């Protein structure tokens, strides 16, 4: 007979997940995002361009029958468009607000690994010296003497941007 699951075990597991981050690269910089928002990672493939989208939206993909917009994170951070190579991939994240959830693909130069970063190893974002808009940064994680920029997925893919992307996704589903 199995002992009943304790609520402290469940909360410990949830706490562990909240401290786990997927690390990835955009250009020569290390970034991370919390794994709770990540649904899957897929190989970069052909995108269908959509007219009149923001420059950071490279197009849409068909993901098992769903139309998913793909955001080039480099462009979103104010850099040149990513030139796809063999390590380029798309991280599918789920973002949402009171109106519902939306899957969005985030194009990155390559993913590294899932790491646990404890809260005491996360510093607030600096006010200067980082090439990413400060509101996009949730913190700076310290990993073996190296810093990784932890992005705030909800802000990078803000409600305003979602509003701009969602009509294209809905229109693609109806077609």
C-alpha cells in the first residue's frame, strides 16, 4: 500500500519547476526562460510569411493543425534578423491573459539545457549595460561565474503584441 501523497511534496515539486529554466542563445548572448511556459521545442522549418505583421513576427507554422505565429527573438531584442542554421530552433511557449491562452513560437539560435537556478542566484536586472530592453528582463541568473539573462516571457510577448499576432492566427485557422 502506498502512503498518501503529502501536500508538501507537491509544493516542493512545483517550487522546483519554478526554479528550472531553459537556457538558449540569441547571437552570442546567453538567455533563459522559465520552463513552466514552455510546451515544446521543435526544429526550425519553413515559415509562411504573413503580410502586415510586426517585423519580429517572421511568419506562422502549422503545428499539428494549429497556426502558430513565430517571433524572431533577435529582432524583438532590436537586432538583425536571425539567419537560420542547423541549431536554430523554435521554442513553443504558451502565453495568455484573461482572454485565453495562445501558443507562440520563439525563434532562437540554439537551445542549451534546462538548469535549476535558485532564487538567491538571481539578481535584479541592471539599469544599464544590457542590450535588451529592461522591461523584458526578469533577472540575471548566476551560473558557474557566468551571467544569463532571464527573460520575462509575458513581457517579451506582451498583450499588445499578442493582439497584433492573434488575428493572423485566427485567420489562418479559418482558411
